[in-house]
C-alpha cells in the first residue's frame, strides 16, 4: 500500500509531498519529494515500531538543520578534490563547499531540490513503490550535460528496501548517486551505536589525506582497525591510535567491496544486540562509505525533540569511490550520451532468532 499526502511547502510556494509505503508485514517507509529523502523506516525487531533512521518531524528541519539526513545525494556523492575535474580535455570547476573540496553535489545538490514523485501502481507484486524523477540542467553546480535522473524506492514483502537509480545524459558527465540515511537499529535518538556489530565484505579501503580526499592508495584492511571481515563492534577500535581514524575522528572511509561480477553482491551486515534487529546491505556498487556519525555533536534536534549526539547513528553510502575523476586507478564515474547509469542497493531488515 502507498498513501500520498502533503508534507509542507517550500519558501517559493512549491508543494512537497510525502509518500508512505507499507508492506504485508506492516513494515513502513516514508519518503518526501524534497531531496527524495527517506524520512522514516519502521523495521521489525524486539523494539517493535522503532524508527531506525535519523531525521526531522517537519520540512523546516530538513531545510535548515539537516546533514543530508536520508537524502538522495548527487550529482556526485562524496568528495571531489580541489572542486574540479578534467573530462575529455576540458577542466570543470565545481563549488567548494567542503574546505577546498566539493562534497555531495555542491551547494544545491540533489538533496536540496524538489523531485517529481509518482506511485508505481504496477509494482505491487514486489511491494509498494514510488519513483522520484528530475532533470538536472546542463551546468548545474558546474557539471556538464542535462542529466535525466530517477530513483525508485520499493518496499518488498520480505522487508527489503530496494533503491534503484537510473540516469541518462546529453553530454559526457559524472554520476555517482547514493543515499545518505543515518541508521540506529535500536531506534533513532536512543543513544550511540558503538555496540552495533558490523561485518563488511571488503579486503581493502581507500586511505585519505588531511582533507579526507583519497590518496589513490588501495590499502589492505588486515592488521588495522578497518578490518571488519569478521563481525566486530563499531566501538571496539574506533578510538585506536591510527592516523586514518584521527583524520576522520572515527570511521568515515570508503571500503573496496569484494565483488564477484557486475551484479548485486552482499556488502555489509549490521546487528544490534539490544533490539536483535539486523540490516544486510547488498549493492551493485564497488564501494561503501562507512561513516559513524562523528560530526553529530548534540546540536541537531531531530524527531520528537531527540538530540543527535556524537556517534548516535551510522551511514552506509554505497558508491563509486570518492575523487574517482582525479584518480585514474579508481573505477570510472563517467557517463556518456547513449549510455545508461544503473545502480541498485538493497537494505534488508531482519530479526536475529
């Protein structure tokens, strides 16, 4: 079932819609047309009905106080060093909105615009579904090409949230889309996530410099605090004496996923021992940014007045690697006319028995 309602109005008068998806087992996902933001996910668990994503109760919160909470991020998720890249011999300059660098699509990225939302009435076999679409004009935030984009959220009857991305362009450009939901499997606003236990299917990661731009190295996780190949509590090594953890003030790094081909592969498993809730993430992407909410500082008041303190939520941003346009050894994020950008990520929720 999908219901549609008015969520709010933009300062220029543009209406913002809210879509509520409910599956056969009563799991619920809410999304709004501003930023294609996932505002709420109520997943099964011992704490029945808990909302497991950080967010706000109103549009005003997303407009003024959000740190990409739940948003569709683009045209390029994560960072581009020096806020520029060269494509086919031409250098493009982007907004510097993260020190000297470009972050998450710029000053007015995909997270800060209103999308067209439509219920997918033919998707009921898999579960309730909604698609958000928009054309990003040529030159928006410095990127070349008019990019026609759509993202589809489908809540299956097996408690999976499937996120399908699709884009085409009329000029060579860059595309690297992701979702920026912050999760706390015990429930948003319920304290830190340091006891959550994580497994990441990655043998290596991409170290960063002081500005959090990848150095270009693909480094092994073995023997480091970045080794999550076996289940490990987030807090077990997060404050270890390691240069990369000091740079990120915790985990804020891209992990190079172990892939067996171009299709969907399992990437991450997270378990919350208190609620017994589990989250398994599968993706077609080559990487995932594991971020542990290090910059949440208690100044963010969210749903029901909850205060989001340091490490009170984590992100799993499936992606191509940060700064790929300036790192020839990284997987390419170039999209050309006649090509189709397709990417899928699945968030599967369950309960430990």
